[in-house]
C-alpha cells in the first residue's frame, strides 16, 4: 500500500503528457482551416469539412476504441494510439504532393482516430490514478496541460502555416502555392517527430503505467451497458454540446477576428490571437482544479456554462474590439466543462468506465456537426456574430445538465448526493 500512491503519482504524470500532445495536435486544426481554404480556394462550408473529418472519427472509432482498451489495457492502447497518429501525420505530405483536399481530410480522420483511442484510454485512467474523492481535480489538472498544448499549438502553427506563400498577398502563383503546401508538410513532420519521441518514452515506462492502473473487466468496453445507463446518455449529450460549442467558436475565430467590423487584422495575427482563446481555457483549468477541492463540481459547472451562454449572447449583439475580447474570453469559461462533465458522468453511470468513456468520446462528434450548424446560420444571416447564438444554446443545455447532476446520486452511494467534489 505504501508504494501504491507514488506509483500512481508517476503514472499520472506520464498520462498527463498525453493530454498536452493531443491538445496541441487538435488545436492546429483551427489554423489549418484558413490555410487550406486559401490553398485549395474553398468556401466556408468546404473549409469546415476539416473539422467534420477530424471529429467524425470520434463517432466512428470511440466504441471500437473502448473494446480495444478493454482487450489490450491502457498502456498498450496508448502506444497503439500514438502510432496511428503518426500514420495520419505522414499522410499529410501525401495530400500536399497530390494537391488533393480529400487526402487532407483522410489524414485528419486518421490522426483523430489515434486521438480518440488515446482519450478513451487516458481520460478514465487520469480520473482513477489516486483517491476517488479527487477524481475531478485530477482530470481537470490533466486537461490544464491539454490546454497548454492548445495555447502553444495555434501560435506555432500560425507562424508556420499563415505566413509566406499565398499569405504574402498579391496574385496566387505556382511558387506561392508550392511554398504554402511545403509549410503544411513541415508542420506535420514536426508533429510526427514529437509523437514518435513521446511513444518511445511511454513504451519504456509501459509496465509502470500497467502496474498503477486498476484492472479492467473483460468485456467492459461493450456499448450495451453504456446505452442502458441514463447518466451515460445524458453525459454524452452534454459532451456533444460542449465540444460542438467549443469547436464552433475556435474554428471561426480567425475569420471572425479578420472581419473589418471586428478587428480587421491579417490572418497570421488573428491566428496567433486564437492562442488567447485557449490560454483562457488553460488558466481556467488550473484555477478550476483548485476550486474543485472546495466547490461542488455540479455547482461550478452550472456557473461557467451559464456565463459562457451570456457571453455568446453579448457577442451576437455587438461588434468591434469588445466583441473580439468577449469572444476570446469564452475560452476561460469553457475550461472545466469537458473534464467535469466527464467525471460527473463516470460517477453516475451504471456502466463500466471503459464503456461510459467510449460513449462519451463518441459524443465528441459534436465537434463535427455543430460547426456546420454554426456555419449554416452564419451563411443564412450573413453574420458570424449572429451565429454565436448556436453555442449559446449549447451552453444553456449544459447548464441544465449541471443542475441535474448536482442533485443526482453517485453510483455506489446510498441516498441522494447533492453535488460532489
């Protein structure tokens, strides 16, 4: 027993590095979108297919991923996930060589498939590597490092993808197109190299992670148990709405800030400002991990979701620098939503953790579908500002989920449980 806590502490550190890497890789999509729009001369709707392809992988892969984690265990599943991510990164230069947008979408789907398996394995693992009463704290703390990745990723990607080539201005030429395509290659070769190094390290410590992780029941990844649990379904709906809102805002941020009635700045500058959106999420997660040791998780989720809804409403009604600042600040209130929804659901679901985790990760498909609704509203109203009413509606429904979770009983406890830490 004396060695269990240190062993779990080290395993928690190793697992938290995964949150950083998948945050950085996912956030690069926000910068890739305006880049491929320019390179392949795409409409807004066609450009948003990058997010559709990426987040659709969660819908397709999450349940098989839960079965893989149940069969292989957490450590081996993590190594497999990183290998799949590398494969996807190496498909991106194939896409640029062929100059085929479809292959870009395939590459993003493969990368996201690896991230999906990573999330199914790592989210519940982070939550259980320590005392049960601190599960919210641990997952929010790990997600804070995920946010650190989302701060660094867009800044570096904007510097690489949104300058030079077609972004120099003037008429497009073959030389400019080749330079912009080459910058995509550079970005994804670098990402692949970082993932390979991380995979080598985690392979070397796989036995420590396996020893620290709780045993997983055979067949625990089956979908039936998750679909039979009311709270697994409610949690999945909340995750769908949250990721849909977060991705809608993050994906439109560059084009939103570029608008003459908002900031009227260049794409590279707007891309770097996207880092502030994710910086708010990172700060909020570090603060939130502390607040969750004092404030019931359901109550804190109610507060941040309701404030995010209010901010979206305000953005939909105003313009200029104030609209830009408020839109960026939504990231601060997004901060704790995903990990708290995840752990509130794990506590209340009657299904095994891998099955619940698989369904919750499957619900991340909201990031594929809600941005298309956002884009449709923007096209119909000719206003990206008005489209902020879409994430506003998502946050209102998440507020209702939080209120219900705060009153629901945690599985395994006798009697009602109002809130949890």
